[in-house]
């Protein structure tokens, strides 16, 4: 899921109203995720990104031709394959935007580094796991909600 943040550059300044609307939408999506008990959801419901989130399959289905040229401004940066040192599952449910939403310019692991982990998500969910701890060779650690891992694969 995406959150439009104030990564302001001279080439990419958002109007204050657009920024506030994006921020409110992101907070609403986060609240929905936190208020929905993972104990009552199926794996598919838990791991599927919210339909309103940027880069969900619904986002691309609603995308109009005149909007397409501006989408690249919100893309994350995919880290080259081989940057991930380890992935492990955790029962913790991330409550921060960093753990649940993909933000513009954020550095995310490549699909090839997450492929094995993605293949084990459902089994991990059934075992009570709700997030993935990703450790990069640089030492940086990130705890990702299953929906963030899933949307990274789109």
C-alpha cells in the first residue's frame, strides 16, 4: 500500500490540499488495517492490499490513460537482487506506515529476494505469523505486513 509523503523536490511538489488528501487516505487505510482483527480474516483477506492503496491491482484497473504518465513519480526504488541477507516471519502486526504501506522513493527488496518468502506466506499465516522481518546485507531491518510483501510482488 502506498502513502504519498512530502518527499518534495523541485520537480515534484504537491499542492497542500492534494498532500492532505493523500495523507488522510493513507491514515484511513492504516486504521482499517489495524481495526480489522487478523484472527477473523482468512489469509487471502489479510494479505490482500486494500483496494484503495496505490499499486494494488484495483489501483491499476482504475488508472486512466491521462493519469499514467504521472504514476512513475510515486514508484518505490527496487533494491538490486541479492541485497537481502535474511527473511523471517513474526507474529507482530506492524502498525506504522513504514510497515504497511509502500511510499514514493522507498527502497524495497526485489521480487527475486522475496520469492521464497512469498511462497511461504500462507503457511506462516496459519501458524500465527503476521509479518516478515527483512534484513538487508547493509544491516537495515524492516518489519513488513503481509499485505506490503504481497503488493511488492505486483
